[in-house]
C-alpha cells in the first residue's frame, strides 16, 4: 500500500522528483504530470517542470511510444491493438501511437508472431509426442488468447486455419 505522496511546492523539489521517476523507468507526459500533481500543491510549478524536461529532451511522448511498442512487440509478443490500448491508457497522443505502431510493425511480421504463439501453445497443449489435431474448443481458446494479445482477427483466423483440425476450419469464432 502506498503512503500519501509528500506535498512539495518547490519547483526544484518537483524537478528532482521527476528526474528520480524518470531514472526508474520512462514515463509519458501524462503519467509524469499526474505524479507531479499529486506531489505539488499547485499546477503552475508542474507545468514549468514538464516544460523544462521537454526542453532538455528528457520527456518525449513520441520516443516513449516507440520504445514501449518495440518492447511489447518483441518481448511480450503483443499485437498492435493491445499496444495501442496500453499507450492510450498512459495518455500518449494518438498521432504518436499510430507512428510508433506503424514503425514497429513495419519491421516485424505479425503473421509470424501469431504462428510462433500458435506453435508454442499447441505444442504445450498436445504434449511433445502427441500428433492429434486440436479440437474446436482448444482452437477457440487459442483464438481468444491471440485476440487479447492484440493481434488482428484476420491474421489470427488465417494462421489458425493452417493448423489441422478434426472438423472443418470454417467453424472458427469471429
């Protein structure tokens, strides 16, 4: 449980707090503004601190969105829709989100990412030596998992149709 943030009216103290927060991890402008407003009694020093951080190039939503999208796409194997949703929750403007998603997924093949997730999940579900195809219930579960990960539904369906099913593949959800 977090204790109540200390009230700091001094601009110097707010700047130091902002630097400490940025040393721990990158923040969007919205996140840092929220953090500093909890610490400050007034809004004016917060605006000045944020302007100073932007001028010093320590706070940049475009760079933040690009780094966040790269990390989530490659590290957590998330799709563009999920990454965009997360960035919107963090207060990043849509123009930065769209540019970051376009740049990251221009370098990555979303279909290949979906195939890797399908292979990993089907290998775990079947076992190492079991060659039986997955049933429709497990395929529907896999479809929902990939949707939650933020992949495009059309790409998911196309890649799932390539996986052998006991029944017709056109019965996939969605």
